[in-house]
C-alpha cells in the first residue's frame, strides 16, 4: 500500500491539474509516480523539467533508459524497473536482451558498458568517484558533456528511485522482476 496518495487527475485542481493535463496529452495517461509527485506541484514540475531537459541530451534516449534500468536495479526500485523496461521496449525500441542486460549493469557494447559501470560506481560511491572512474569514460569515447549527462541521468534516477521506494508508489506498468544480485 502506498504511503502517499496518488492523486486523481480528474479531481485535482491548480498547478498539479495543469501538469497532469500536459502529461495526459503527451502520454495518454498519468502514471502513478507522477500522480503521487503531484501532491507537491514543485516536486512534479521539478521532475518533469529535469527529465525533459535530459531528453535533449547528447547521449540519447537509449543510453538514458539503459542507465535508468541499471540504477533502478542497483537501488531495488520496482517501479522504475518496470517503467523503464516498458519505456525502453515500447517507446525507445531497445531490444529485449539489452534491457535484460542493463538490469544487471551489463551491455555487449563497450561504450555503453563503460557508462553503465560508471553509473553503478556513482551509486555505490554516492558520487565520490575518482579520476580513474572518470578516465574510463573518457577512454571509452565520452565527451565531458556526455559525462555530465550520465551523471545527471544517474541523479534523476536516484531521485525517482528514492521517491518511489519511500512513497511505496504502486506499480502501474507491467511487473518485471528486479535482479537481486544487482542491488548495491
């Protein structure tokens, strides 16, 4: 049972109602995470703004989704694991093997693997990475802009993982098993 209420978009008023209307228009639904964030229009607007800005990042939507899956499993976030598995497959068109691998922080592509390793390192070290951690990304071919975007994607996903885990948001995407061995 959720610890915070997922607001009903039809009866919500004010700024949250406006945000829900925009989400409904874009997605055709208002997911429970956003309905729950809507208890604070500032939280929901902050999430949407950050997520929207990262949608324009140079690393692309595919890598962003793979990072989200890696971080979700590192943090044992059932909601984000399910949501990003669905989004990755249906909206970003990532193949099933890549989605499964990303849940474990793995990729057959060396450059993507470097990004997923770095993402797990950020989570594990709580951001206190070292020069060698960053150099591994540079050696894999990431620019400083790309590295900044990977850090930002991890940060956004830490926020949503912590929000969903703390609020116990009810999963409204097809359920997907967490990879328990991937948890940090």
